[in-house]
C-alpha cells in the first residue's frame, strides 16, 4: 500500500494514481483534502482499502469511487461531509 497520511495534501488531481493498478491500500488520513471530484482514483482497479478520515472533506463528486471495483473498505469519518451517502454507495 501507499501511506500518505499527514502529508498536508489538499488536492488529489485527476489520474493521480493512474498507473497503480496493483495498489491494494491507500492511506490519506490526516491531510487537508476538502473535496474529491473527477477521477482521482482512475486506475486503482485493485484497490481494496481507502482511508480518508481526519481530512476536511465536504464534497465527494459523482463517480469518484466508480473505478474501485475491488474496494472493501472506505473510511470517510471525521470530515465535514454532509452528503447523501446513498449516491456514494451507487458509485461502488
């Protein structure tokens, strides 16, 4: 996996992990991420665990999680996310 916790990351650009199809775990806890939009996780087809707790998340756009066919765990807690989680669930 990749451990990028507490690295002061504020933006994850589209295709940031495009060439990482073998990636199984991505830890982005404790950063400054406020939103996820577009396709920042495209290419992460084997990602099983995504940790986003302790960020400043207030928005997750439609389709962000769509590429994550193998996902088993997504932790979003402790952000400012006030969104209809059923829409997020449809992406998975």
